[in-house]
């Protein structure tokens, strides 16, 4: 809209408030329980924390390194940083041998390297199988990025090799590469994960793979035929189904005895199968359904997945911890808890009244098609304060 003959980009206050709520949710997810003031190095390999990579200190031709939230603020202010979201079992690298002469301002007594840290191309600002930055100035296709809970790389939705599940934010995703590194996960996917509709072609005319559970259909009956508007269905190669023979190398998990009542072995005998292609989406409760017998626990360790048995490893658990910790430190909540019950009710009533009045005030701008300016908001609160003073004065007059 044009104001005073000049073109200005404007948004309503409602838009700002909605964006603030969204940014706050993102901040909880990313920052969670990470400490913004203290380097996390003394805590050792932190189970999960927000991490950053500094391209100023560790460019592409250097060794990859990650820094904690506090060091991103105190030691790398003004540097070019890559936000890595969260990573598990990582120890802050800030100021170690990878940073040359840079010394950590918060905790300089660090080992030269953190040998148990794991790195990938994310630490150089690259993501997905396409090995591209995000946001990508050369990619004009709108798409969301989804993190694999195993390798913790980020993938474009269109590069996952499957159609995206509904309510992705309420699920966990394991990419195809990680599924194949731990083949027993496919057996769990048959029974626990979201039903698959797998893409086998990246072309514009995409095709889907659907598997018929019946065993009496011949190969000829599974030929291509018309499908939904998404494309054509294709027969899945039989060597990619769970009911077929697997090589010894694929059978990573050791056998379990019947006495142990292994869930995995029971699942294998039930004959349900799905295509062994594409990423897999899991409901958040899926970890609680994994077998915990001795043999299966060994399989998790052998494939580097012991964290799957730790439900506190999830990003959702991390986010909830952050909400609890930040809520306990919230000065407004602290002040509210210091009041008695009557005073708390008065504060809540006043807040609700203010919220209702602000909503009515902003509604007038919506009806008149006007943009809310800073001076409008200032005027609202001045009038609100004036009305409050008048009510207080009247109350004092009748009480005297």
C-alpha cells in the first residue's frame, strides 16, 4: 500500500503476533534446554543440544567443527554461522585445535579434539542427498526440510523417495540409507510405521509403489495399471520385500531365543511386508514398541542405534524440557506465583480485559482496511492506562 506517495511493505499487528508465536515455537524446538550463557563443554558429550557451525573460523577447506549456543553468542558474534538445529551426543569444539588461534572465551581449557563427535556436510551449510545449502538461492521449488532422526541430516521432502506423511511434525523420519544400515528396522516398519506409498521415479510423471499382501497373485497380475492422479503404479522387485530371502550381511540382528519372547522375531513370522525403498515415517510412540531383549539390544549397539531405546532422545522430549526450564525461569510466572490467590485472579482478569480490548481495537482497523502503525499501539496503551487511572480514582472516591 502507498503511504505519502512512497511504497512501503506493511503487515498488520495480528500478522506480527502470529509470526511471534511461530518464532517462539521454533525457538523452543531449536534452543530447548540449551544454556545461552555457559559453554556446554564441561557437560561432556551432551545428549542433545542446539549446535552451530562457524564458516568464518572453519571454512570448507578446514575440518568440520560445531559450537554450542553460548559460544555462538559470546565467541562468534558477527561471524557467519550455520544453524544446525540439534544434534545428539556432541561436545562443543569452540576454541580447540580446529579453530587455529581462536580461544573460547567461556571455557578455554578444552582438549585438542573431541574424538566422539560425529560430523557431516551440515557443518559446511550443505544438506540432503542433493548436497545443497538451505535456503538455496538457485532452488525456486517450495519444499520443506525434514531431519532424519538417525543420521540427523536434513532432506527435501521431494528427495525422500516417498510421499510425505500427513502431520509430519508429529512423527519421526528415518531416511532410506539409515534404514538399510539397520535392516531389522524394515521389519518394525511393516507393523509400526506409516503405510507407504513410495515414489520410484523422480521424473515429473511420478509413479507409486503399492504392495499387495496376498500371496496367491502371480507376477503377471501385478503389471502397470491406472492409479490415482499422482501417477502409475509399478510392481515392486521381489528382492526388496521383507518376505524374500536376505543375505547374511543384511541380517545384522542376531537371533533371539523363543524364551525371550522377542517382538522382532514374532513380527518376522507375521508375513506383512512393504517396499524396502524410500524414507519411513514413524509415530512418536514407536520407540516404546521396540524389542528390548538381550539379542535385540546387541543389534542396536552393533548398528549404532542404542539411542532408539531412550525416549528422552527425541526432539519432542528435548523441546518439552526446554519449555519446563524456561517456564521455571520466566520472571512473569515467578512474580505471579508470589501473589496470593485473590491477587492472581485480579491479574488474570486484568490481562483478559486488556486482551479483549486490544482485539476489539484491532478489529476496527481490519474493518476499515487500515494498517496498524506504532503510534496506534502506543495510543491504545495510553488510553488503556488512562481508563485504569479513572477507575482507580472513582473507586477511591466512593471508598472515602
